[in-house]
């Protein structure tokens, strides 16, 4: 196995990379979408600062995902194909391996008590790592006698309920549950709240600051499938109702992961620099999209390489947006802080 190394840019190179990324955004030279009207007239500077490159991950394979920040300000994110959870220290600007053999963990989320929740796609389970003991507990690994499709991303509401997405590469895999969204109650009960064919490829998931809405990214790469963000009423019992499409990315690449600020705006990683072997077009520009609760695109920042996946808020004021993007760890300062519950209790 090749040695895992990380690039820690010097201060000068850090600033040069940041300036270069910002210039690329301004010039718009990375991608030429078929339709770009949605990106004109934006007031991006009112929401987002420049893109900064924090580190580059080097390994046999690199596909970064799942950023989440703990109560001390450390950022955790994943390199899915190498089954590693990585840890970034913003004070020392050092990156290290937090956990090997993570079973292709994708999405991460810190519970209010500081425990780390993880979607272990390779093991088809959702786990919880105790903040004090480090002990790993399995929260979900099957439903109605069948294995879960790969858990992908997760979030929590103010009642301590966990919501997670689960998806596979095929429509009806034998011995496995269909693509779905699940809820884990605090007592441990698992319920399927959305499922194929109502959802096609569930991915990123967040709750609104008031916990009255559940937002879900649909990201199916095949033609005539859902590529959008859907919003549902989140009912008192943890069920959802009155779903509708908030914003449609089709025929471009849909969002992958997202987080939400204190005012209910979504920060979504979406788009591609170049096409891949799917039906996805370049209509969606590659980068962070800020979308209002009404579905309006408010702001956009281009990111420097494929494939942007997910983001989360951190920093002392919750105004640092950390972004997993291909081989890079990026950050953007924001004018609005993230949802307060992104910071675990002290």
C-alpha cells in the first residue's frame, strides 16, 4: 500500500492558491454549462468569501466526503475508497488519519453529546462512536430482515432522532433493501420514512433550524431520474409529508451533500467540471450553491477540481464552511453562521 501523505500549503502558497481559485471562479473558465442564466445577477459576496485550499490528500485512491466538526473545532472527513476517516486541526494546520478500516465510511455527523455518527457504506450500517470511550455501537444494519443499501449521509433533529439516506447502484438488489430514507429514534427503533420509487437516489440530508422541514438531495446519474433537492414537512412524530421539489438540477449533476445556516439557507456541493460516464450535463456549475428556503439560488463559488461532495460549518463563530472536494480540503468564510446544533455541547 502506498504511503498516505498530505500537502500542508505554506502561508504564501496558501494565499496564492486561494487567489487562484477565486480568479478561476471570476473568470468562469472551468466549465461552460449549456444554460447559465441562473448564475447571473447573484450577490455571492454577500454570503461567501473566497475559496481557500487547506490541504491535499494523497493516497492510492482519493475521494473525500462527509465533513463534520467536533466540539473542539477539529474537522473530520472521509476518504471513502481507502476506508479512512481523516482529522484536520485548524490551529496547527495538520492533517492526520483518525481511523483506518472505517468500512468505506461516507457521511459523518456529531451528536449533541459529542459522539461521532457514521454511515459505514462498506458494512451497510450506521454507527456511533462514544466521545469519551471511543467504543463503537451499531445503530442500524438491517430493516425487515434485509441488509441496508449503503448508508450515505445523515443528520439529527432536536428530539435526538437520526435521519439517514441509503442507496445502491442497482434498482432492486437481491437480499437488500431498496433505496430509502430512514429514521432512528432515541430508543433505537428504525423506521423507513421514504423509499423507492418515491425517491430515486437519496444523498445529502439536513433538518431546518426550527426542525419543521427535512431537506433531501436526490442525485441519480441516469436519464429521467431525480436530480434535485426535495423539502418535506417534518412532523412531530418524525414522519414526513407534503414533499415537493425545492430546486431542480436536471440535466446537470445534482447536489451531493449540503449543510444549512442559521437562517435556513442551504449550502450545496453540486456540479462537474467535465462530463463523466453518465447522462449528467454541465448545466450545473461545479461548486458551492447557496439556496434560500424558497428555492432561489442566492450565491455561488466555484471549486477547483472534481468532484465536490459535501460541506459543513465550523470555526469559533460557525462561519467557516469546510468543503470536501476531490483530493482537496477547502474552506470558505461565510457571513451567516451555520445552524447552532452543528456545534456539539461542551
